[in-house]
C-alpha cells in the first residue's frame, strides 16, 4: 500500500484515476481477502500508514493523534499530499 500512496503523489492523480487504481489492485488480489472500494478509500484516509494513532476523546480531554510505536509505511508529507488530492476532488 505504501508504494500505491507514493505513486498517487508522484503522478498527481485525480479521484477517477484512483478508482482505476483500485480496480487494478482488486484484480491483483484476485479474490484473496476482502478488498472492496470502500475498504480502499478507508485505507487511503487511514493515518496509521504515516505512523499516527488517534486517541479518542475521554472525559474532558479532546481527541488527538499521537505518534505510534510502529514504523510508518509512508511519510506524513505523502499522507498529507494524498489527503489534499482527495479533498480537492471532494470539494
């Protein structure tokens, strides 16, 4: 998945092209596991890939992101760039 996100940035794809990427990935998994379009979009929005974990609100504390103990698969910049592309298309 990290290569996919990095490629999205390098070629500056639009939302319609992202759907084509999803179709290609789905063909490659060839029914191995569940990889729906929704799962794909959720994965693109998941900050876990850039090393962040969301801590939900508790009592009077606000929810916030913290650095995870895991090795990030992509940089925060790459993740932010992908979010910008997706938000731009959503806009």
